[in-house]
């Protein structure tokens, strides 16, 4: 992987974690 690819995947992963957290406010 290039550094850009890793950086891009990390950003996507961070967004995924944020989205998951936002979708489960009652838990």
C-alpha cells in the first residue's frame, strides 16, 4: 500500500466508526 492509500483507508475507517456511533445513540 502507498501512504496515500493507507491514509485514505484510515479516513474511511474513522468515518465508519463515527457513523456506527451515530447510528447507536441509545446503546
